C-alpha cells in the first residue's frame, strides 16, 4: 500500500517531472492532494501531460525550462512559485547521463569537455540554481528539498565517471544545503539503484546491473523511488542532510 499524507494546498515543484522517477513523484504528490508544478524541457510531452492531469481533476501547472541554463532555471523557478502562490517542497529530480550507452572509466576520448560541461550543468549546477531560486519561498513555508542522486555516487559503475562525480557532488551539496537552510528547511536525497523506466542510458543484463545481483530480485519501479521522495519531503520531520539508498539491497 502506498503511503498517503494530507497535502491539501501544499505547493510542489518537481524538476524533470514529465517522465520516469519525476513523473512517479508528480503522481504521488497529486494523490495526496498537493498542487504541483511540473518542470521539464519545453515541448509536447510536458504540455500533453499537464493537459491530461488537469483533465483528471488535478491541480497542476507546466513549468517549462532547462535547468542546465542559469537564466532559464531561475526564471522557471520564479515563475512556478508565482503561479503556485508559494512553495513547500522542491524536488530536484532532473538529470541526464548524457549518453545512451555506458562509457567505461578508461574511455577518456568519450569523456570530452563538452560532455563534462553538460553533466555538470544539468546534474549539479541545475539543482543548485533551483535551490537558490527557491530558498526564500522554502524558508517562508518551512519546507523541504529532496534531491535525486544515485548509487553510482558511492562506488562508480554508473553510465560514466562524470555522471558518478556529479551525483557524488549532489550528495555533498545535500549536506551543505541542510546546514545552510536549517532550521527552516530540511534537505535530503535519495540514491536510486536500477530503475525500470525510460531512462536515456540503457544497461544490458550483465555484471552489476543484473537483477539477480539485487537481493529483492527486481529493478526498482518509479513508484518505489517516488515513495521514498514523498516520505523525505512530507513525512520525515526530523531527518535532514541524509541520503536514503533505495536499491533493493544492491549495494549491500
């Protein structure tokens, strides 16, 4: 049974919210009665999603914008807060592997300056830009931030070394922001393992990514991860600065 909190009139911004873990998180907050601003890249995917959810009776708005661009990220957050009338929860979920196939750690030719710049801008600077832009509204609401990191931050083996580094950086920033925004705002993160979703980078069923290496014997669904995000945002009143590993036991 999925957890439920009464979030009537609570305002939420979910970045990267039109697919995968982000969409699962949007649906979890809507199920609890929250008002949700869905951020994603501008386009039909976001527009159609907002139209569908609105038609189903949910309180939802589109917040298009590329968090990988400084001005676009700040404008997106400011516009979402203005339209929502405040902000209680910021979910920094948007991220990119920047590649459709894993890049081995020793393949320096594919780890170009442009590749590093993309991942740093989206996966690390993006959450910073959004958190900075939302800080005053979150303080006023005594709200919470939840970041989507990755188990790749702990031991590598993700889609690339730069991806691992950006997610490790995000975990570090989670602790930094928890101190910086205390006592008004709690800041936590989840570290997902294998995700059963339309993630850009696809791994084959071998090595560390085979489900038979996962004690729970399955990949995590977007609902599994959304449940953890919902808990850290709405239900964990005395938890801050922590990263919750959600991986079916893979890292044990």
